[in-house]
C-alpha cells in the first residue's frame, strides 16, 4: 500500500512538472500574438487617419482643409510612435506627408488640393503594405492557433481517457489487495 501511494505521488509530481514546460512556450506565443494584434490595430488606425486627412482636403477653404489634414497626420504620427512603435518606413511616410502639408499650409492660397490628396494616397500605400502584411500574418497565426487547439483537444481527450483507465486500474488493485 505504501509503495502504491508513493508511486501515485511520484506520478502526480512528474505530471505537474512536465506540464510546466509548455506554459513558458504558450506565454511567449501569447506575447507575440498580442504584439501582432497591437501592430495591426496601430497600422489600421494610421491608414484610417491618412485616409481621413485626404478626405478633409475636399473643403473649399484651403487653409482650413490643410489644418484639418495636419491634425489627422499628427494623430497618425503620435500613434506611430506609441508602443509598439511603427516601422521606420511607416514613420518616414507619415513624416513625408506632414512635411508636404506643412509646406502647403505656408502657401495655402496657391496649393493644389487634388495634388496633395494624390501625394497622401501615395504615401499611404507604404503604410497599407505594412497593414496587409500584418493582416496576413495574423490570419496565418489564427489558423495555426486553431490547428493547435484541435490537436490539444485531441491530446486532452486521450489523457483524460488514459487517466480514467489508470485510476480504474488503481482502484481495482486496491479492492483486491489483501488487508485493505
């Protein structure tokens, strides 16, 4: 009986020690997935702000339109510098738009707003590439996560079945053990 209880304790200790190893990997994966999610949200926000900056340039008052567009670009630049920081190419594209709009603001009466919109769309392309790259990576990560979950559920079911069989055998052993 004493040997059986020692064996059971060793079994449970070894199972719990083995179960700690995957937790580290899962925590790393969780950190990576959260960073990817934050990056995609950041890039989506930046693209949205740049699109809005282009849209507000449709105002008939050039000075007001450029000021509103600059507000949107500044918001995008602020978000790009927050954690997680945007890639250098994204920050450079936003800075290009900001510098371009600053020059246009200085000469608001003579500026061609359609040309400004075109420039913003060209620079937004750089950010959009990052956004779609992140979306594709998120899609692949999500698919891999679904595959892992399916495998883990199958493994958990097998472990449950094996544990039930082992406990049933242990209880049968206790019933037939002399002097118990």
